[in-house]
């Protein structure tokens, strides 16, 4: 029995793996967001479903603290989710759902807004269209939203370290709130399909 089962299992696994399609993509809108480095890897496992894992990284500071014009939109983001393709994977329309976790430090972009540093986690939903450019290249356009919970501390400026007080006078240190934001499904992405 083992002599038949092992070769049959190997044959089944190799035929299933040969049907897989891998992809790598990068989002130009993230690059325009102060140089946020990003990539997303995808793996199709049926005609209509694909698994996607993405990372984003921005550790850059801009401007000068001495001149008072320092600003940043620093973030480390990881996400894992599914895309449903009504037609076929990597062609035409898609919808997506994924979990996303982000560490962030944003401030100085608008002078009237305080700097905020914290973590956020939640569920992102999106939809989009994938245009096949040739056999290996796609152009993806997408929109989406991200809903979840964040834990944060607010500061008066990007570098001063003075914590902002809330409406009740207590410092906004390790404060928590629910949020609804645009997700990184806001995209104009170039995808390479292996």
C-alpha cells in the first residue's frame, strides 16, 4: 500500500504545484508617498482565488528640526489576504480582503496636525481591475478601505517629545481608538507574473 500511496501523493502534489501562478508587484502610489518601499507577493491556488502577502517600509525623515520644517510619514506594514477574481486570476476585476498590521510615526506634514506614533491593526477590503499588458506584466488599479483599532501617542511636533493632552486634559499616551482609513489597495501597481 505504501508503495502505491507515496508515488500517487508525489504525482498529485507536483501536478497541483505546476498549476500555481506566482506574482510580484509594487505600488507606484506608495512610492509617491515619500518613498515608501513596497512589494506584494501573490500565489494563485484556484482559477478564482489568490493569496497575497505584502510589506511596506518607510523610515525616512525630511526637512530640518532646527528650521522647524521636519516631517515624516514613517511606517512598517505587513498584510496577508485573499483576492477573488470572477473571471480568472490576474485578469479583469477583483475584490480583496486581508488583515493588516502597521507601526507608524506621522507628523509635520500639516503644521496644524500633531505628530502621532503608534500601531494599528485591522481588516482591509478592496476592489480593482487588473489589465494584462502582455504574458508576464499586468497593470493593477485599485481602491479600498481599512477598518481597525489603533494604539497611539500624540506629540506637539515631530521631534520635541511633548505629549499632547486630550479634551479632558489627560495626556494622549497609549490612547486607543477605532479608525476607518484608505488602505494600500489605493494603487497603481505593476505586477510581474511568473
